[in-house]
C-alpha cells in the first residue's frame, strides 16, 4: 500500500482552528500523511491573533529540506509567510520541485489581523506566484495581489485574469467575503475558460480556518492523484461538510469540524 504524503508550510495557530493545525487535520481526515514546516508561531484563539513570531528563514529551510530528503511528498501547500525573508526561503526550496504546489497567500486573518508585511507583497508576486500550480486567494488577497478592486463577480473575473498574468498555472478566488458570492468560488486555469464552482452556502458564524482547510483538502486530493479540477470540487465538498458540523467553541468564531467524514 502506497501512502500519499503532503507537506504544509505555514504558521501555527495555538487555537487549533487554522494554519498548520487545520492543514494536518484535513490531511488526516482525507487519508493523507501530513508533514509540516513552520514559518511562524501565532498566539491566537477564536477571538483573534494577539502575537506573531516569525522563525528564522534558515529554520524554515531546514524543516523543508529534512522532509523532502526523506519522504516522497506528492503535493504541498503554503500558508502564512510573514515577511520577504520567509518568502525567499520558501521560493528557493520549492523552485526545483515538480510536484503540485498550492500557494495560499495568507495575508489577513478573518478577524482582521495582518499576517503578511505589506512590504513583502512584491516578493510574493515575483517569487511565489510563478511557482503555483494553483493560487487560492480570498477576495481581499486577490485585490491586494492584482490591484483590481473587487465589488462583485465581474471584479473577481478581472482579478483572476490579472493574477494569471503573474505566472500561476491556475487561480481559485474564494468568494465568501461578499454576501452575493457566498458558496461561489471562481476557478481560472491558464489557457482555459473560467468556471464558477458553486456549492450550497452554509449559514454559520463558525468559519475560522475555512480557507486553510480548502487549500489543504485540494492538496490532499492532488497527493492522492486527482486532477486539479476534481481536486477543487472535492475540496469544496470537504469544506461544506466541515461548515455544516462547525464547532461552536470559544467566545468568538469557532472552527470547522475536520473529522466530519467520520461522523
């Protein structure tokens, strides 16, 4: 039996709802062995982020190299990369790889905390976007990276075209930040027609970590050999289930339930 292996590169969420913790839970739920490389440690809970500490880029590089030198990673994703030095270290490690690479440009938390230094935007565009098989920004991140104001579906489609010009193989813009686009994400593959991926919107305030979970679910599906479009559909279905069983824990925005396939 061949065990699919996936790697997540990103920040730790002490509350367990997003970041590395959400990614590893998702990998496990989908039958994939998860490896991790931490870029940052955050102090956070369901109410927000109170502190962020970046690891030295050398420490991030060492973690990635340790995993890749021993384990046959089939797909990977990136999440929170706070500064230009961490972006540069990640790009240098990912550049030689030919496996599927999902880049989730984590910049602002759902509670509004800044998770990427704005002066690092140029490095993100130049170094990471060309490495992405799939780029998965939310509306705010897509607007920051593309420079396109997004007020509705038309703006989403324009932003996707602009982002594709920066080098990723495909872009999936998550529409949940606008009421009219809830449950709708826009997938644009280079050289192909755009597609709105639609699932029923789930009415819950407990959505912490939904973006991380979507990226991890797509990565797990790619590690298991699913083609990109099928992996996106599978990822959306997994997130829908996680939202339907979301955990109303803590005083703020609770996380998805990552073990819902077992319920």
